[in-house]
C-alpha cells in the first residue's frame, strides 16, 4: 500500500477531500479505494445483512464509515496503551 496515500486519506474529513485524494493518486478502482479506506480504519470486520451490495454501494458505505471518524478513537487508544480500571 502507498503510505503517502494512506497518510493523505487519514487527514480527510469530507467526501470531497477523500475523492480529491484518490484523484490525485490516480486511484479509480472502487475495490482499491475500499481497501485503502479499510486500511486507514484498522481493517475493521464489516458485513452486510441481506443481499450482497454492489461495489458502488459497498464503497459508499465504507466511505461513510471512514468519515464518521470513530476509527480515530481506536487509534488514539492504541497509542495511549491499555488502562486497567480496577
């Protein structure tokens, strides 16, 4: 994976920024975009209930999950180390 692309994506906060970064890095393939977004988020396990979504729907859902930023909290916890609350 391109570490420069990963670093640039991690700084994105809007859909437009994400799409601009992929455009700057000449990344058009939806499967590759999904892989990069998942890598940024720590490769979470995801599943879809019901029918398997088409690639476009999977990408839109993955991008939305990325933009919520919840993965950044997990990253912060990992850097801080674990805490024992006993």
